[in-house]
């Protein structure tokens, strides 16, 4: 992800913001007569508008696509705005303008779904006036949407919707309880004998198993593709991709479980977790097809490394493999590269994609050249101006999903 937010930094920022707010409020009330009865605590009056923080609308999305962001803390010395809404190809943060009520910035944004954050006196924070906040593995970002016909493929539309399930399971390798999010397509509950192909969808390093539905809109993308007849109905499995933290619990909780189970904590790999825990859980609890022709795997960033490493080293399990903005290196693909003719028979689709303003582009280009030199069939997509964020990963999910399980 383009920015990393640590819980410790957020806590420190919370204290700083509170002190700034108190100081600002005290400055506003200084010298005002006290009208409260002596035996009653002081009653603060609501202040309309940005001043004092009550009634602040942030972000404010206008019909013409302009979006205004506000932070009602005038005591701060410097505030910047950042996020994945910025025009492609641009770099750096957006400076916010200070007035008596706090800080504002107005930008023109095309239709889409976006994440953003403030950098307030050096601290990164979500927008305190926007309750649409997404947490993950050390990440807090605010979200907003600019509606438009161009994003109908990922919008919440009046079409049949699938269902999101959450399952918790125990991983014996490092004694952690873990969570996996599973999407079942529309009609799953009303077709008790039908079985479905499965897509395993992996997340990046600062994300967790809910990221693909919180910010990636994977469930709505699949709803729309299925409703439009562009993708076959499929189950989508979104597991947790770290050894600990996130859904596995905080460090003291994890260590307590590990101690009780007599496990030191090592031994976990994403490959073992997917093969030994996630796939068996899915195929036991859901009506999933169990042959390689009906399994696909793809991920972004760290998840792209996981998906290409797992998928391209297990042709007996997967026929469709993809990596977005993250890939395993040539050294991890000995089995694939040793027999290109077999690889071309084993895989119906090897899909690789990345934005050109993403540092991961070099790894993608290298892998593209290696596969091309070996004669291994694959798709390689470069997206001009796109960075390391969900703006391109949603597109890649759509492009990958429409090619799955059709023959």
C-alpha cells in the first residue's frame, strides 16, 4: 500500500488531536461568562459549522465531482492530504489551506471508490469527521465514493447479491486462530445440489482478510459480473495472509495460545496454510468443485507473491494463476521453468499485471521476460499511471474473473 499506518502512531496522534481540540476550545471560551449552576457540570454548547468540530461535513462530494476535505483543528501547524484519488501520474501530497475554522482542500475527482488520510503535523490519521473508516493489519484509512456510470461494474447495484461468510479455524503450525472470508454467489442457498468453482483471492502486506470486501469491493464486482453474464458464478475465498496479528489476534493473545499448545510460533507459511487448512475447510463446508480445472488463485502485492508461488508450483491443484503488483521470482519457479511444454498444458491462464507508477513493475517485467523466453503462455498487462493501490487491483480482479472456468 502507498502508506503504512501503525497503531502506536494513531494512538499518539489521537492524544495530540485531543490536546489541540481542547486548547482550541479553551481559546474560544476564554473570558466568556459562566452561566451553569454551581452544582452542575459545565454544559458545552454545540457550535454549528467547522468551528469546534461539530457539524463538519468531510468529505463533501459535489455533483460536479469536486470533493472538499475538512479538518477542524486550527491549532495544527501543517496538514496535508493524501490518498488513491489523486490524478494518475501525480506524486506527493496535497497541501491543505488553513483558516479560522481549521484546514480544507478541494480537488476534482473522477467517479470511483477511494481511500484517503490526513498527515497532521507529521502524524498520519483518518478523517475524524468520516465514520467510513477501514482498519486492517496496522492500517486506518477513510473512504469515500464519487458516483458515476463509469463505475457501474463495481457499484452497489440492484442485482442479485451473493453472501459473505466468516469462518474461524485453528492453524496447528503456529497455534493461531485465523479467519477466512468466503463469498458465495447469488443463488447458492437456493440451489442445494449445485457445486461451484473456487477463486482464492489473497491480500497484501498491510491488509487482512476483509480488505478485499472493505476496500476492494470484490463481492460487488462479482455480483455485477455474474448479473451481466460476464463471469460464471463462483465461490471466492479470502484468507488471512500473515503468520500473526490481524485476525490471528494481538501478540500477547497469540503467545498465550501458543504456550498453552506447546508451540513456539514458527513453522507457518501461507502455502501450508492454504493447502492444509483453507482449501480443506472450503471443500468441507461449501459445495466447492474439487478438481484443479475449477480452482484459481490470485493476489496483490504480498498476496501476488503468495499466489504465484503457490499456484505455479502446484499444477495439480490450480489451472488459473495470477499475480497483481507482486510475484514470486525466477528462483522460486524451477518446476514451471524446467518443462515449458508441460506448463502450457497444465495452466489455462497465467495472468500478471501492474501499474507503471508502481515499484513492483520491475519484478513483473522481469517475470514476463523469463516466461516469454521459455515460451510459457501468459498475459502481461501494464497500466499507465497506476500506482500500488486498489484503483488497479479491482480492475485486474474483474479482468481475471471474466476469464475463469469457461471451458
